[in-house]
C-alpha cells in the first residue's frame, strides 16, 4: 500500500531542529539579521565581528565615511607607513590580542610577542597614510595605542658611519672612522642612545641540471651562514650613527680585559660603553623581538643567476646564488629606537 507523504508546506519548521524532543544545537549558529553590520559602500551584510567588508574591503563602523584599506606591504625600496605599537591597555586579554592580530593580519602568537615586550614595536607596514590612519583607529578600539612612522623618518638611505676603533681619554670618547681614520670626539653626556643586536647573513650556491624530458634537478648545493655583533651609538646633535661591527673592529681599547673571541669582546665593549655613558638609554632586546620584526620587516633576500654551463659529459646546468640578511631590518629597529627615544 503506497505511503502518503505529508506536504512540505505542512512540516513544522521547529520540529526540523529537534530530535526526540531535544534541540539539535545548544545555541544558534551565526548572528541574527538585526545584529549584522551593513557596509556603507556596497550595502551588504557582514558579521559584527568584522572590521572590514568581506565583499569590497570598506571599513565598517565609520558612519557615512567610506574607507578602503590596502594591506599590501610596499616593496623594501618604496616609502611605507609603519604602525608602531606604543603600548597596549593593561586589560588587553586574549580576545583583544586576537582582534589586533586580525587587523594586522598576523598570527596571534606574534602579536602577543609585541604586546609582552612592553616597548615600541612595528605591527604593520602599509603603502598609504589613509590606510595607516584607518588601521590605527581600529587598533585603538581594541585598546592598542599606535604611532605612524613613515619610512622617510627612518632615513634608510643614509648609511651609518662604521667605526674601526675607539679611544677613551680625558672624559671623552673618540670614534675612528673605518675608511678615513678620521676621529670624532664626544663627551659622555652627549651619548644619548646605545642599541645592540646581531646581523645574520646566509649565502646559498646551487647548481641545477637541465633536462629536456624532466624539470631542472638540483645536483649541487652549498650554504654559508655568518653572524656578527653590532652596536649603534647615537650622539646628541649629530645625525650620523656610529656603528661598531664585531668583524674588523680593533678591541685594543678594552686593554687587559680583551678576550680571545669577538662575541665576548662585544659584550665587554657594551658594558664599557654603558659605564662610560651612564645616562644614555640602552636598547638590547633586538634578538628577543626578531619574531615580530621578521613578520613586519622581512629579511632582505636576493637571487642571482651565474649563468648556464655546458659540459659534454654532464650536460647543461644553471648556477645561482641566493643571499639573505637582516641588515636593513636592524637599521629600521635601531632608527626607530632613536625616533621614539
């Protein structure tokens, strides 16, 4: 006997959400229609937890003002605008950090590093000031105070003055220029900032064998890594930065305390400089915050081809060299410390 089906229009919609008299879910999924945020640009509904329209990218919650944020990071050679986290509210909890991470487009753990450092650090680098201002306002609503610093303020095109050696005497310190041997003498009270860190570099040389039938196959690869300690010294009234590298520096100024290894000498030199310029501000946490620096200011990378080589026995191959270093990243970190001194 055929079974008579109940018309769909007569099905009780409330029963479709019940099994055995129990609800399918403990709470509603999503948001009610009156809770959705309407985009001022395209008019579409968005989750109230969003800061930007998922459809057109316009900023939500700014009334009739329509802003579109461009989060595309500028190239290293382009002038960008850096959002610097000055401090977070003392009540900044996991939810606030998560909200800031969504705005910055960074992992929550990375933003937590910047918050817990309790010192000015970059959260984002964007192309235009309008986007930077909008993002700064959004971060402010989450309890994060930020400052916008333009790349031009960091004077990245101006190289620091590398120092070959230093001399102490008569209450003064003399910096000996690495190339010209010119001496610049200053008194302790004029040294206002000392920044320390490490410079890392890698060089990878590879050879790939070419084949008509298959893709290029790596047949040889060599990698060389190096690191060097660095100290930047800023003097009141001088625009130039004095930079000491552990390679090529004469540590004879340490006298009897001079050690055998450069790393130990850099540590002792730092202590000597801090003792000499006791009133100077000291920034020595560069290595501790490299996670957030790498996320916002990536290390510089470059790949160059050494050309193609042909051999009767080995066939054709292509040689290339890939290099990377954090020199510009450290310079940004150092100059930012000077600006926010």
